[in-house]
């Protein structure tokens, strides 16, 4: 078994070259995750948004990390910024969105991080690809 903590990270993009954004995220995540598993990509309509938005391309990556949960979150936010992620509003379209779904079996509830992700079970664009990489 690999060392560290097993994690699951959801990836999404609905602006620009969606496939390139996800491939970039996978490559960058692979620099600090081991035993990386990547789901297939799923095209899904935007949900829980007020204005019309382009469809999302979604996937889930699982792997093992020795980073702490907040350090991992910091790396994920850095990857989003590297792909031009802006946050004009909570549900705005995005070049890249990375969400930490699981961090081992830990429950984390801080102002900047909630794990497991609070709505992961309600989102087919997470549950379907998660089923491909998490057993």
C-alpha cells in the first residue's frame, strides 16, 4: 500500500479548452500524489446556477499524498490559479475547479475546508467518475 493518505479530488472546467485544463490539473496533481487513478471525462450541464453557462467537463482523480489537508488545498488552489481561475461570484463559470472530496476517512470542518465535500453525494458529476476510481 502506498504511504500517506488516500484522497479523491473532483475536477471540472467549463471555460476555454476544457480538456486541456483537466489534463493540466491531472499532470500537476500527479506531482504530489502517488498511485494516481483518473476517471473518464464526463460532459455535464451546469447545475445550481442562475445564469446560463456552458457545459462542464468533469472527472475525479484519486491517489495517495503525504501533504496535510490544508497544504493539499493550497496546492489545488495554486493549480486553479495557474489555469486562470477567477472567482467573480460563487457559481461563476470557471477554467478549472478542483474540490477535495475525501481526505482518507477524516472529517474536517474549518472555515476554508470541509471534508468530505458536503454535497458530493448529490452530484452525479462527482459520484459517477468517483465510482470509477474509488473502491
